[in-house]
C-alpha cells in the first residue's frame, strides 16, 4: 500500500511516536485515535469549523439543516413514546459538534434538553430520549485483509517522516476477539473495516438501565453487505467537502470514517432489553414517525419553494439524504399501569 508524507505539525509526529513506543507499528484504530482525538493534534480537538455547508468546512450532516431536522426528531421521539408524557423525559443529545447541536426550541415539550460531549462527563437521566447524529461512524475502526486463507490486520508504521501501511505480526486484542466471526470464503485481497469501537461505545451508553427511547442517525450496512459488497473496505476521508481514500494524508486535518455495522448495533440494543429495535432509512423513519410535522412544514405559508420545504426535501429525498442515512431506534420503557382508586 502507498505511504503518505507527514505534512502535519510536529505535534502529530510527537503524539504518534508516543503511542508507538517500542512497537514497530500501531493498529489503524490506534492511529485514528491519535489523528482524531489526541488532545493536542486530533482533528476533533482543534478549534475549527468541521460541520457546515460553508466551503471552509469539511462536510455537512442532517444537523446542518438543524431547524427542520430538530422538529422532525422531536416529533418522532414523542411518537415513539406513545401515550407517555414527554414532559417527564429529558432529551439527551450525545457527541454533537459544538454549534451543530439540535435546536433546543424544538424540544420544549420535554422536561429539559441536554447536550453531552464524549470528552465530558455526563449521566443519562433515568427517563430519557437519547439521540445522536453521526456519532458512531466517527469512532476508530480496525482494518484487516484476507491473505493466504487467513485474516491479517493492517497497521501504520513511521519510516522517517512517512506514514506507511504495514502488516501487523499478530491481531490486536479487539480483532482477535471477533476472528472466528470473520468470513472465510471472500476473495484474496478483500479488505474489511471493522467498526468495533462504535459497537463498544453503544454498549457503554445503554448498560445503565435508563428508561426511554434510543435514536441514532448514522450511515452503515449489514454485516453481509460489508463482507460481500465492499472488497476495498468502507473507510474514507473527508476534507473541504471532498471524499477520498487516502486515509493517511494530512493526519489531524481530515475526518476519517467508515460504515458501521447495523447488525451489531441492533444486537446490542436487544441484549440490553430494548424492544421494537429497527433500522430504517432516514426517509422512512421520519415519514412513519413524524407525519404531522412533515405535513405542517409542507403546508407552511412560505410555499413550496421556501427554505423549510427545501430543507425537508434535502433530508427526505431518496436521492439526497433520505436513503444515504439510516436511523436506528429502540424502546426501553417499563409498563406503566394506571392507578386504581377506590
């Protein structure tokens, strides 16, 4: 595989070497941890605009259309609560980019609205609607390749000032744990990007037995699709609204991501007592769970070419964001029986 020059600050080089220690290479997940989350040089730690439609940003998400998106999320959450009073639930958003949070005004029907960052301590209240947008695809992933009828993990080495792909001598502990579940019949040279940290993060968030609704908007594939439809892996980089495959270029200055595995995420929710667990396209999720909010936006006075209608079209149209993103949802609510007086 190709190598990339380190056209990055000395801070990244220092951080990479510190993580490397006496080892010859880091796993790709460890490299991502430095490139994205190191406190001194990580992409997500820098004070810069990452999420926006502005040309100086790197990408935009559904929250870039935050007013309409927030209204749809709030309406869907209330629908999923069924006959429960939303004023007894806290709306909790986890891991939002500063300035790109859902709009608090849309959640006035809830007890309160909280934003919890991954690098800040935060406890989910006992009764909550927990929401995230493109949180899990931003977690470090491992990369493996099929060679000589076995899976080999790929890592990153440093040769002088160049980052280079290399084969690790042994699988890292997280990959070794899932080795027996990796496919054995894929063609030679097939690459799999394993979003193991995404699944681990979800598990930590749902282990506490809070009651309520879980909603996560992201993009991913089934395990079968990841194994069969993407022989070069799903890892990609984003910078200045451009997607490319050079994952080692400009470390700390570009976003790195891959498709998450919806099968793993659904299984975790099921294991932690969530019911009605399902993955829908963003389009289908909102049409099913927020029809009145959609109708209100369509019928608004600003007309069919207004800004809100334009945002709605972008969020729901299958050729735009409607099919590109999916939404995982689940319910964990105790049965509430009416009090019998007499």
